[in-house]
C-alpha cells in the first residue's frame, strides 16, 4: 500500500505542477496534500507504518518538486512542509473527531478546521526556514500554499475518507437508483459550466455553477455528490488555466486565490447538503428503529403486565389511575378511573380485620416517596367474599410529574391453603390419635389375665376396627398426595368390572356399610386412566353413596356410564337415594376437609374423600360435579378419557397400550 500511495502522490504532484498560475513554484491546485492525508489515514494506527508514510511523503514531494525545476533547498522545504502539515492536520482531526469519519456536516467542518491548522503551521515553518536561509518566499506564494493545500485536504480528504469507510455493500447501495437523473445532472452541469466558464466573455457569473452543486447535494449520496463537486472543481481549474470563465481575465495573483476559494465554496455547498441529508436520513432511520423498538418493548411490557396474575396500577399525584392491567380490573369487577374509587367499591381491612388507616395506604405512602413492600390488606367485596393481598408500591416519575406503581399479589388461595393445612394437622392429629388411644386402652385390657374369652374377642375386634380406620386415613392422604403430584400411568379399564369388584369385595364383609344396599351397574364402557387412582375414585363415590343412606328408605346405588357429549370421553354417574347434600354446599363439597352439615351426624370421615375424587378426575383432564336428585339423594357425574389423544400431557400411556386402544 505504501507503493500505491507513493504512486498516487507522484500522479497528483504531476497534476499540481502542471497548473502553475503565474505564482512561481506552486500550482493552482495541489492535490498532493489530499492524497498525503489519506496515506496517513491508512497508516495511522500502526506506529511503524505511520512513520514510513511520513518519510514517504517527505521523499516523494521533495522529488516531485526537484524534478520540476524547483531549487533543491526549496524542494526539501516543500517536502518537509507537506509532511508536517499532513501529520498535524490528521492528528488534529483525530483530537477533534476520534472516529475520524465523514458521516455528518460537522465532520466535514472539523476536517476543514484540522486541515487549516496543519496548513497554517506548515506555512509558518516554511516561512521561518526560508527567512532564516536568507531567501524568503513571496507573500503571494504563502497565500497560494495555504489555499491550495487547505482546499486539497478538505475536498480530496473528505471524499477519500468516505470511500475508505464504505463496505462493498455500502458502495453498491450508494449508486443512484436509475441512470436518468445522473445523466440529466451531467447534461445540466456541462451546460452550466459551458455558459459560466467556457466563454472568453469575462462576466461575473461564477454563481451559475452553484445550482449543479445544490442538485447533486440534495439528490445523491455523499460519495457521488462530493465526487461530482471535485470533477466540477477540476473543470473550473482547467477553464481558468485556459483563460476562460469569470477568473480567466484576472492576471494578478488574486485570481488564483479567488479560484481556490470558489472551488472550496462550491465543494462545501455540496458537502453540507449531501452530508446533512444523509445524516437526516440516518437519524430518521435510527429514530424509526428506536421508535419501533420502543413500541415493541412497550407492547411486550403491556402483554406481560396484562398476563400477570398480580394486579398492577399506575397512578399520578392527583390520584388518577393512568394504567391498570386485566387482573386488577377483574378483581375490581370494572376499570377504575380514580384511586378513591377503590375504597368506595370495596372495604379495605388490616390483617387483624380493622379498617385500613388512610395514612398507611400503600398508594398514599408511595406518592410521598416511600417504598412499600408486602403490606397486607384484606378486601371485602360487595358480595361478601374476602380476598387477601400483599401490596408493593414504589414512587414513579411520570412525564407529567410524580406518580406511583402499585402491585397487588393475591394470596387468598395461599392463606386458604394455610388454613387447610391447619385443619389438616388438626384432622390428622385427631383421627390418628383416637385410634392410637383405642389401641392403648384395649391393649391394657388384653393384658388383664382375668379377662374372659368373650371380652378378649370384643377387644381384638375393636383393635382391628381402629387399625382399619387408621389405615384408611393414611391411604387417603397418600392418594391425595399422588393425585396432586400428577404422577399418573394410564391403562385401559372396564368401568363395570371396576365397580363390580369394589361392590363384591365389600358386600361379603360383616357389618359392612355396603350390606343392605341394592347396587345396579350399567357401565359397559372402557376408559383410559391410572388403575389405582380410578379404583380409589370409584371406591370413594360408591362408598359415600352407601354410607350416607337415608334412614327411612332402603338404600339404592346405581352406577351408569356411556359416551360423553365430546368425542373421546366417557361420562360416569354414581346415583343414590340417600340424604343428599344441602343446596348451599354443592359447590364446596369437593374442597379439602369439607364435610356437609347433614353428613357429620351420619358418619365419620376426614373430609378428604371428595377432594381426592376431584383431583383424580382433573388429573386425567376431566370434570366432576354433583347435583341433588328430585326423588331424593344425589348424583355424582364425571368424565374420563376413553381415547389416548384426550389424555393430558403429564399422563403417561405405554406405547403398546396406546396402539391397542386405537384399534
């Protein structure tokens, strides 16, 4: 690359020396300076390459001048001057603009300022050396040095830096979309320059060249627009050298100065327009992308907030709610416009059941700059239902002033679960302690050597009953846990076979709750379910139907099954003519540890049986409900899958069974 740049400097020097304009040893243009700064731009980042480029500039420029009849001392002086001005100009440009680019109007002016600094410093050094040698150069020569080098570095340097920063894709994109406008610009430019600079009639009409510069700057990419300006400047110089155009009649040294200034002005007009247009286009594109990203982020944020199970609101300092998600609106039953409407719609209580103090409201505290974390609020809705919330609130700076964001975490289910756990502990403690107490009491009796055989037999029977009760409770707890964890492996089951086995197993036992009950099974259907879980489900429902028989009529239980409304499902119904369920408890009988008021006096239990049934059915994707029958008793109805495709994802069905089931 050093050889390439050295050859480029030689070519540029030949052009420059061929444009001598009655000012001694400097040409009307000096393109060498622009090539020099590009040489340094390529080599700058590597110190060794940088110094090689500087030495190359010194040697090549000195040689150009020496071979074009410039005295050796002056040639060396010009070589040193070019080296110094290129070094200072590019170093100053790096200080002013670390990126050293030409992407904006400001970049062009910074390069021009750096070029001017480098040129002035080098002109001063050249003047000082020439004065010290006793052969000072003329003031006109210094002015020509300053103008020609300044224009060359500003114009050629700008175009070169733009070209160097472009990728091949950028270069392809910089081409005009069609050939017609560039062709029209070329014809227009040729016409304008023929009129303004092609005549020997020396009229002051150089301004006629500016429309072409404006057109190029407004319509074309920086590379092509500024390249057009350089070509036009070259035309202007050639015509001026041939004594044509508005500067051709001026024989004084000021003609060179005017020509150089006009070249810079026309080039600057083009550069400012094209770089400014490119910068605006880039800025608009970046703004559009930023706007799109912001819209996307805002949309995603809205989606996330809308999908949150927690209620979220944002309010301003005046208590206006400016944003609320669906969870909050659903909890309130409507969209709320003002913060004060919340307390009007619901009753807010502390965790102790007292009215929540206004001064301690999380919203009010957040609007006063306080961060609130996990404040407990109980909410009583108009229908009497109670919900419990943890509330987080933080101050928020909104465009119109201070505000707050408040998040409501509903822990009603968690609190209910905690209450269930308490009841669970109480039930377990009571139901397991009682059989153990029976064991202890009757074991003491059995230790009595005077105990009769009849008493001993009755004691053993009571111990066996206590054991059965404890085993039943433990089994219920294990089944409840298994159904909750969804660890299910399904198989094909015949509903009537399962029901018949359960009934047959218990009917023969003495004092069984099944004895005396008339069972009817009409359930010749196949389902796909976990065998143990379905067995437990049917035992619970059939057992309850027999256990809660009406005391005034013979007990009857019917198990019926058939295709459900949806394909791939089977509906199973267990009907009885027992005591039924109070209407107000039909929706709650499937909750954990719930026992109907009329059932407590009939039979004992843990309150887990029907909740286990619900979990088993739902773990298979089905639904269960209960209704009271008009003729007395109730009907439990539930659905179970009869096709492998209807099984939930967490239920595993062995491949061979699946193939058989679909035949």
